[in-house]
C-alpha cells in the first residue's frame, strides 16, 4: 500500500471543511480494533509546551533530557522538584483541547480501542478517556525516591523537595526518567495493543524516545495500517500508510466527523 501524505491542514485551519482521505475513512469505518499512541504534540493546543519547544524562563538554559534523569535529581533535587512544580502549575491551568475530546469519542466507535500516552499531564483522563496506558507516568502523582511508593500527603516542613513521611527520603514525581526502566505492566499492555490492532495512530509525537518510539514499527510489522498525525515530518513519516500533516486538534475532530458520516451513509 503506497504512502498517502495529506498536507494543508495547518494553512486552512480555520476552514473546518477539511477532507480526510476517503479511502482512509472507508477502511477505518470497518475496523474492529484501533490503538492510538500520543505525545506532547496532543497537548500543545492546550498551551502545554512540547519537549521540542524551547523551555522558557528559569528553565531556558536546561534541556528536558538534562533535568528528567535520576542523576540530575541526585545532583540538585531542589532544581528538579521546582521544574516539575512549574510544569504541574502549567498543567493545572490547562484544559483538554479538541484532540483530547476527539479521542474520547473514538473510544466508543470501535469494538476494541487502546490509548497509549507518553504524556505525564493527565489531560486525556481529564477529557474523559477511560483506561489510558501511561507509559511515562504522571506528574500529578508523587512517590518516595527511596521506596518508590505513592505518597499523597506529607507535612509541609518547608523542605524542597518535601520528605517522605514514612522513611524521610526525598519525594519525586511519579514519572519515568531517562535511563530508568519502563513500567513493566504498562509496557506489556502497550506492546500487545500495538501488535493486535487493525489501525495504529501515532499522534503528536516526534518518535525519538524509546522504547515508546518502537511501538509504531511493531504495529507495522504486525500488519496494522499506520496513520501519523503531525504537522512536522518524523522518522515514522516515510513508513506510515497515511501521514496527515496537520494539528491534532484540527485533524482528529475531522476524522471522527468523517467516520460518523460514513457510518450513517
Ligand atoms: C529506558 C517522563 C532502559 C518524564 C519521558 C534506543 C535508542 C536510543 C536511545 C535509547 C534507546 N533505548 C533507550 C534509550 C535511552 C532513552 C531515549 O530514548 N533517549 C532518546 C532521547 C534518544 N530512553 C530511556 O531512557 C527510557 N528508559 O530505555 O530504560 C534503560 C535503563 C538504563 C539505561 C538505559 C536504558 C525512558 C524514556 C522515558 C523518559 N521520560 N517523560 C517527564 O516528562 O518529565 S520522555 C518525554 O520525552 C515524553 O514523555 C516523551 O516520551 C518524550 C518527548 O517526545 P514527544 O512526546 O514526541 O514530544 P516532542 O516534544 O519530542 O515532539 C512533539 C511532536 O509533536 C513534534 O513532532 C511536533 O511536530 C508535534 N506537534 C507539535 N504541535 C502539534 C504536534 N502534533 C500534532 N498536533 C499539534 N498541534
């Protein structure tokens, strides 16, 4: 099947009557099992900066990869804690956007639907997505750096980071840092969902961070039709069956509308 690239979503964003390839809609209309992998690009239209976006303010001089490691936390726990505090405030002030809402609709349009995210912002769940497979954790949860246990309340002694009420160890965000192993259960579920689906959507991810970035290739290898939604090309673009070069908040609602219309037709 040749690669179909559709461009122009960005330019004509304010013209909602965009067309999604009819062949894609026809084929999706009969799909039983759909798996979606999302990245930071899905939250971009909610005002949450992507990892590729330059960090601003205090954080401008750090690359995310520098701060999101156990080594960085050991070296300067206050700096890393305050970075996550800044991101937590950003996320708290953000709202799910039309891309998140379209994915909530999609979970009811197929017999089997899996949503895998690299995002730690919890916006899929806030939009109403059920059973989100969080590959890289969630910054609204906190764990003990020593014991790895979830800690939901602690005494505010003024320490930054605060201390674990059980062992006195440092508290940290419940996210997977670079050079840290992935959560086994979530990774297994993500791999199964990626290799047992008719359609695999890769939405708003630069497809460079592993092992998440290997999931689209696993889906391709298992015979799924792979659709990429991203305004910019990624290493996946040449391999995808459909590359929809546009913003998720424009393309996904269009896709859902076209799908519903085709099922009514
Ligand atoms: C591990 C949580 C074993 C923390 C994150 C194989 C090859 C090379 C390297 C490795 C490899 N295997 C392992 C590695 C090392 C490393 C890695 O992949 N490094 C990269 C940098 C090369 N992986 C790991 O360390 C993983 N662990 O392998 O454990 C191990 C153990 C010991 C030693 C070694 C290995 C752990 C990875 C998880 C790290 N944690 N997040 C936090 O968030 O603070 S990763 C984090 O960055 C995100 O979760 C996400 O995964 C990634 C950012 O990627 P994206 O989400 O795609 O975002 P990005 O900004 O890059 O791109 C946004 C895209 O959206 C762009 O393409 C843009 O065009 C598009 N876009 C913009 N606007 C829109 C849009 N799209 C649609 N609509 C729009 N409106």
